[in-house]
C-alpha cells in the first residue's frame, strides 16, 4: 500500500552470501518455519492505539505508522492463532465502528483513532478505496469463526450488509467499477493502489465474491437464511461475470481491468483459481502459463504482479519497483495452489525458495534483484500460509492434478 515517505523507513540491502540458519529442503520444513516466523512477526508488530486497542501495522518497527485493514486481514488468513480473542474482537469492532456514514470501509486507521478512507493518508483518489468493504467483511468473518462471539455477531451483521452495498459496482455486471477519467476516481486493491486502473476491475471483484460468501455465512449464523442466499447468489453472479469479462483465452490469464491498465494480472489470475472462480479449463491454462513463464514472473519464490517485461499502463511508481514490476511474497500461496495443479515439484520449490530467501534476508515487502524493501513485513510471512495449507489439503483429498478450485470455506 502507498504510504507517506516521511512515515516510512526504506531499507535496501544486498542478498547475503549465505544464511545463518541451514536452508530448508522440504515443504513440511518450510511450512513449519514459516508458521513460526509469521507468529513472531505478528507479535513483534504490536502497537497500542490511544484508545487502548492493540494494533498490528503491516511491518515490524518504523514503517507503516497506522493500522491497515487489508494487511491485518491477511495475517488472519494465515496466522489467526497468533492473536488473543480480545485482540481479535477489539480490532473487529474498531474497523466496523469506523465505517463511514455511507458504509465505505477504511484504508487504514491512525494510531490516534482517525479513520483514513483513501490511500496515501487521504491523498489518493476522490473516493474511498475500492477494497475497504470487502476486507472489513473478511476481518469480521475470520473473527467470528475463531471466537464464536454471539454478541459481536449481532452487533456487526447490519453494518456489514451496509458496507457491501457501498461498494462501487457496474449496475449491469455487478463487477466492482472505477470510473474512467483524467481525475482519479478512487484507488483499486490496496496492493496496487499506485496503479490507475479504470473500468471494471478484476481483483476487487474477486474480493467481492469472497466477501459475499463470507457475509452469507455470517447471516446464516445470525439466523437470516433468506438474506444469506441473496448474497450467495450475488457472489455467483459476480464470479460468472469475472470469468466472462476479464478472461483472455489467447494468453491464458485474466486481465486486471476493462478500461485503463488492462494488463494481464498474475496475482488476480492466481486468486481467481484459488477462490474457485476460474473454471477448470481456465485454471489449467493459468497453471500452464505459470509453469512456462516461471523464470519471468518468480524471483526467490516471490511473484510479480504482471508478466515478465510488462509494466502497468499508468502507475505512480517507476518500472521494476514496488507495485510496477517488483516481486512480492504476498500472493505466493495462491500462486503455489495454482501451479500445483500441473507441477507439484515446482510448486514445492517455490515455497522452499521463498522461505530460504526469508531466512537469508527477512520477509520483505518486495524484492528486485539484490534490492530488498521493508523487512519484517507481516503479509509476506502470513498470507502464503493459507494457500500452502490449501495445497497440501487438496493433495491429501483429491487425485493428482485434479482441476478444482479452492472450495469456499464456510463456518462449520
């Protein structure tokens, strides 16, 4: 996510000649190490807000000086056991009570309690970021699954319905939409908030599919079955349109947007497979693309946003830096889950290479060559765990090379 330069410590180091710890060589060892590292980073990041709420900013130490919604949610996906139930419920209430009056979700909340709805501490875009509502629902869903706090559930259901209805969407397709024009309407998915996507946008639409499923689970738990079915149906409609609108069968990837920044989206394609939005044919095509172009899109087990040699049509960051060509660990779990459909050996190698790179130079926000930015980055260590575990689970329950998407997880 974009952040003010004055609030960030940028760290560039060279990859060291050798790790202090022995390299891992197997997937189970890599997973075990990553679970421990994710827990360590979560606990080391803890800061206290002025109201006494425990905040967990995206990076350990000086860097992101606020509590970012999506980064926190990504730690819940991979490392929720790192939190106490009080920390979970306090954070959930914090994000929900800071929904804007119209239901819009935050980008982040300053430690003094000030909600920020647009990236760059309110400097980017005319309207709230396009993923705040979806990540608010996801935080609530993970919190409920862990705590089973009925009082919390009763408090949050209506605000969650309101925030989902606040997401900007194309009335015809249901897809999340950012209006075109010279002036930036709003920022897209926060891990591409410096990218000026316009039109219907893939990643935020995929997040909407996921959030609709999660909201349906919460409504079911609250005894509102009819409302739950409405949101499941809406999620199916949006998923269908994602398959139709963004898919490029000639390349075997989904495009990021329909107007500006129509480049093929590596992260979004992997996420579409992981969610089960991509159909079996699309899933195999994406996995095949990843295998054939592996060297161009993967570095030390970390993943580019875009195909090799491609940069965004309009970006606020230079090529081969940050969100415009650097390599990130954040999407590695989705990538591995997808690649494993046709090449389990290469999928395992991706995880092992990523973990050994972390052991060598820390879990960074992003890397490029010998450059390493913001070590101690929580999402890099936490989020991949979800996809790695899902990959292992599928291997244990399905025949080799079974082309089925990650089943929507529901509250048990």
